[in-house]
C-alpha cells in the first residue's frame, strides 16, 4: 500500500505521515518545498495542489487530501484515473454547523461525486492556531494580547485529528462518514494562556485590547493571523461576509454540552489543551 499525503508539512499532515510510517506503510509526502520538509522515512516529492499536473499519483492506493477547492475536481479525477481508491479529506467542522458553504464543501462534493471510498474529517478550532496568534508575543514578551479573554471553545489537538485520519486510511468501516472532531473541554482564552504558562513553567501575561487593536496586531503579524483576523474577531463570517454582532451576542457555547471528539473513532480519550501545550511547549520558548 502507498498513501499520498498532501499538505504533508502541515500540523495534521505531518502527524498523519509519521503515523503511517510507524504503521509500516509507504508514504509519498507532497510539499512545495522538499528541502525543508524534514519527514524521515517518507518519499518526499515536490508538488502543488493548485497545479494538479504536479501531483504524482503513480502507484498510489489511498490519499489524505488537504483542501484546495479551486482544483479539487481535477485532483480527484486524476487520482481516480491513476488507481486511487480511497480519499480522506481534511475538511472543517464549519461545514457541519452550516457556516462554511463555499470552501470545504466543494472539496467534499468533488470526492463524493467520484464514486471512490471517502471519509471527511471535520475538526473544529485547532489548538495549534494559538501558535500563529500568540506564539510571537509569548516568545518575545511572555505576553498575550487579545480582545476576548473569556471567550471559550473546544480546541482540538492536531494529533487527535491525525489519529482519526489514520483509522480512516488504514481500516475498513469508515467509508461514507463525516467525523466531527473537537477537543474534550470548553476552555476560555485566559485559561488557555494559563495552560501554556504552566507548560513553560513561567508566567505569561494577558493584556485585554479592543477588537480593533487586536485586528491591527494580527494584520501586522501576517500569515494565518492576518488571513483569519476579521473572522476570529467577529468582523466577518466564515465566508468573508460582514458579520452581524447580534448573531453571536447571546450565544453561550456551554449550552452545547460536550461536542464530538476523536474518541468515537479511536476509542482513546481525547487530548486536552493542557496536553497540547505540553506537546508544543518548545514552539513557545
């Protein structure tokens, strides 16, 4: 068996690659920059999902598909012609909630229309987002600046998402299923900072700023922080449309109760945010 992992250097793709290698599976890891991939044991190849002709499918049986809606249909068609029989899609919990109608659903639909075996992974908020949002200021100042210290959600460890992906890629019984994957606990931003501080063994301050100030901070940082700033701070909805503050003003996430986690698939307790902070602590030093 050979599995093609796209997005192989991402937070989830890297864990999927490592898990497949540990299971003794041949892995072809797709990345735009093989020289910086650092994926021991994998066949690292250069390619770009936005350029389908650069993706090598020869000898591939199964694929872990990172979302790229602009070329999803062509990628899936090329995979099918090459003999790929199973695709596991890294999608988003926003699809289940009805917030995402223009991005991940296009990838999901392309895979479903192919007639191949498919499984969709729909993680909620990634704990790893905090590396992009808070990492620079924690490393430089041991300080987090954010507009909503008491805002809370169920951040998920990327390894939990990867564990579900491995089950779907390697085992039977997951065809035609979409798995929502969240963290096990509702935890506020303030308590997330405390968990990172505990992992570091050092104090990390929390400075509350206005949404406008937070937006400027994120825009200056670039990357994910800049791209997601308006959505994260409530200026736009998931699809980039102006948000209506009344939609979230009275929403209480604790009313949701426990959300689905990886445990329903893996049988293992989901990892907490505190565990994630310990696992990624060196990234905050």
